[in-house]
């Protein structure tokens, strides 16, 4: 459904287009863009309310430019009906509906409690240990509440200024719309969305999902309203003191908490009583020059003053800054953001530090794009002497935004400077993570090694543990499981010394997994028992406990204990669901799908059952991945579904899955995944006896693998080339391909001796 012609839509046409879009929401859910083509919409709030009433839909109209200044502000406004049922200050189980929607697990309840505290401004100062799990679960919990509200009564959420949609609300909407639970909801995004806003990313992904007929998904529509003539701003109030207040508020350049109006700082600056401030604000509100929404004061018809500000405007900003500090608690996230903006506009020395704190808070809340913007502002204000801490945090934000290349460029100049301490160790870790994502393993290993050395010498145990995690993960990806196990063991020792039982158990479970992959299954089981002992001291809702149980299932898988693996992964998935730990649930269900796929017999009655079980697990994991926006997890799920189609000889289904995998791996910049897709495409073409297509795909895989120096994948590509060339009666070329595969496998050491021997045998057969 698309209404995007450049001709001016009549008001009746616009309403008809909206009605057509909204009618689909009952059964499928709808995400629609309403682009106003540079002007205002030709429909009033009253007309929208009448349309929603006629369709028996509940309407919420939210201005994201205002609501998003508070944590998850847009979704908070949308959830007002369900929140009011339980009381805003109530315990999450005060009402049965809220309790059932959020879930009874301690992790879910903790996340919902944290949301309420953030909304009230009553939460404790954020620390990674106390809030990381809650913020990871926040999107899942809010998405569940949205779903419950839609089941009560169909809803329309009209988001004005959608380009300003906050990241927490975007995650909740993604959980709702991307995981097949959108029935009863229509979400309308008004206005241009920008090129890299949360709303634009949400729209792009959901547009792709809506074309996938395998799973229930929301419909996507695009509607363009006519251009309206620009109207003059409302006239200024007649009283001079109101005009003065208007000028002071305009100097801020942002919406302000209304409590500032009654502050002593503002009253002293104006030389009047707090009551006079409120009287003058009433004049602005009556004249339509200011609006009050969700406790935030926003001017209308005024363009913010652009720096450099005049002396008077700087004084105005400083008075408002003192008013914010006077009236808002330090723990209130709105205080962090507003102070940073006002201090920056005032030109106060050290104002960059406020942006750094605002960015750190956003990063802890899993809002990387807001963090990136704050750190960039801090960098611009800090001048030439950038502290290592700011550079490291900025790199972490870029990594969380999926910009590994930019993160490495940001870190590069600072890695060569001699510096010691926490911040440079953090920077080395961030650089190692970026290089690892870019598959520059040698560079990544060097950064992690340097971070380990630096953190150890400066007695920074937690940074040392993080650097060891990065190094161990890199070794696992390279197939060096013995060294990886040693690194995880050292990490466990450090964490146990710090009396962190949950992370210690997780590190021990990761060590056990490496041992099992290296073939030392007895030792792996012993390490699992050590991990289980540490878990006795940890709440079952802790992410470290949930992840450890999921890792236990993976250890059993590599140890050949299939039934125990299935049981452990099933328990881990169900427990993660109960505690709103969707990222762990998705991994556990993917692990179940792999287990059923690996255990599928070549023929017989058990084959059909294994196929059904594998497909069911993968189809549960994939919507979770989409709801999280986890592209690697989604691509892995697609790989399982594609393999199932391949084994069922559904070649069209297999090729369609490969196309989806290719898009996902390309989007997250994983060349290894792209090469794997090319190899699988070659195998499908071989089974279909499409030899030219098979050779083309194998050549593409070989080219990418050679360029990236991924010798194992290059060897696989050469084997596929050899088989295809043999079918094309190009025996000399086939022999050369098999011989090169043998050489590549031989260069990888004893671990690939079997593959090298098989390639040599195939070369001999091609000669005969």
C-alpha cells in the first residue's frame, strides 16, 4: 500500500488512505509512515480521533521530540492505559494484567521495576553491575506490555516528529512488530525519518520482514500528505514580562522540565517571585507560544538561538542550568541531558564532561546512538586534549552502533601513544573488538594481548577479565580451543578472586566448552561441575546464570551427550523466556535446532521427527532475533532453515534462505558469513546439476576467502570447484583444484589432516 505521489492529496484522500492502512491492524498489525512533504498534516487531532473511533481503535498521539527526552518516553505515553490500571507507583504484580504480561520471573519483574523507577526519576545512579541486565530486558518487557494492551483493545500509536523516536521505545516497538505479535496495533511514523534514526532502522527492517510470507508480520504502508502553506507563529503575548520569559527559554535551545519555572535560580535571574514566572508562563501557554506535555515545556513558533550566543543569552542559559540543578535529582536522566546541553551552549569550562556523563549513561542504558551523539559533542567541546576515557567510550558506542571500521579509526591515533591505566586498557579492548568484527585476527589478538598486559600491570582486574574474554573468543574462532580454554580459565580465576560468582561460573562453562571442542570431554564435564557449584550462590534470574545453563547444553552437545544437551538447552530457553532474557533464549533455541539437525538420521521414521523438531526450534528463535534486531542470530537461524530445505530437496526454499542470509551477513559486515553463503549456493547448484552456477558461486567464495586469508574456507571452495570442474570434463583444472585444497588443508596443521587426506584421495581419483 503506497500513497506517495507528488500531487496534493485532498483531505478526504488522506483520511481514506489512513483508514485503509488502519483496517489491516486488527489481524496483522501495521507500521506506516506518514510523510508530510515538508508541511503540516491536513488532518487535525480531532479528525484522527474521529477516524479511530469509527474503526473502534484507541488512539494515542505522541510527539517524540518531547516524549523522547525521558527514558522510553514514547512507549510510556502509549502504555498509559495499562500503567494506570496498576498504578504508576505500584509493584508490577499489583494488577493481574500487568503481572501476566511482564512475566512472573524475577528478571522480568526486576526489569519492569527499573522501568518504573526510571520513569519516576527514583532509580539509583546507574552502574553496569546493577542495571545492565534490566536494560537488556527492558525492550522485551515493554514489548510484552504493548502486546497485552493490543489484545485488550486495538490501538493506534501516532508518533509525531518520529525522527526523534528514542532507542528504548524503538526496541520495544521492534519486539512488538518484528516478532509476529503485532495484531491489534497500528504504529504511524509522521514526518521525515532521517538517514540513521531509530525509526528509519526500524522501518527498513520491518519492510524486509513484511515480504517474508513464512512468518506472521505487520503490514508496512507509506502515505504522503499534501504540502500545507507555512503558517505564521501565534502572536506574542501582550504583557512584556511574558516576552522576557519567552526570550530566556528560547536561549536554552531544548525542551525544559517545567519545574525550572518555579526555581529560585530563575527568579533571582529575572528579579521576580516564582509566582511571577508561573503567571508569565500561563501567558505563553494561552498565546500558543509554549506547550506543556509530559512535564516538559516546549516553545512553539520559535527557532532556537544558534551559537555563538549573545552575552545576555549566555546568562539566560546559565540561569536555566542552575534551575535544572536545583529542581531535578542527580539520578534523573533528564538532568544529565539538559545540563549537558545548557552548559555547552553557555560555553562553561568543562562542559564536555557533562556530555561524557550523559553519553556514559546512555551507553549503560543500551542506547548506543544517543551515546555516540553525546560523545561526539564531548569530543568537539574538549579541544585538543582528549582523555583516553572519552576516546574509549566513543569507540564502545561506535561498536554498539555496528560501526567497527569507524571505531578502529577513532582508536588508531591514540593506540600509539605511551599511556598507562584503566582508560588505555579499555581503549585497547575496544580496538580488539573492532578488529575482531572486521576479521583482522592478527591485529585483534595484538590489541587483546596488550590490554591484558596493561590491565594486569595497573591492577585492573575487571578490565583484565574483559581482555581475556576477547582473546579467548578470538582463539575459539580460530579453532585453537586449548589456548582458549587456558584464557577462560585465567578469567575465571580473576573473577573468583573478586567474588563474582555468576561471571566466574560463566567463564568456567566457556572453558568447559573449549575443552569439549578440543576433545577433552572428561575434563570438560569436571569444569561444568565447578561452574554448577558457583551457580548455587547466584540468582537464577542473573544473565550470567542463564547464559551458564545455556553453555552447559552446548558442552553436552560436543561431549556427545545428546539427550542431556537437549534437556539443558530446553530448560535454559524456558528460563530465559521467564526472565525476559530474549538474547539468551534465542541462542538456546538455536542450539536446540542445531542438535536436532545433527541428530537427523539419513532415513527412517526418526528423520521426519528430527526435521520437525529442528524447524520448530529455529522458527521460535528467528522471531526473537528479529525482535532484538540481532542480525547474526537471525542469519544463523536462516542457515538452519536453509539446511532443512536442502535436506528436504526444496531447492527454491534453500536458495531463498541463502538470499536472506546474504543480506543479513552483508548488513553486519561479516565476510565469513558471506563466503559460507557462496559455498552453500554452490552445493545447491551442484545438487540441481546447474554446473555453471555452481562454479560461479565456488569461484566467488574462493575469491573472498583468498582475499581475507581464510584458508579453511578457501580449501572448501577449491573442493567444490574440483567437483564441478570434473562434471564439466575439465579434468586438468579439477586436479589442480583438488591439489590446492590438499595444500591449503595441510597448511592448517594436524587438526585438518583428515580433510587434507580426503582432498589428496579425490585428486588421485580425478587422475584415474
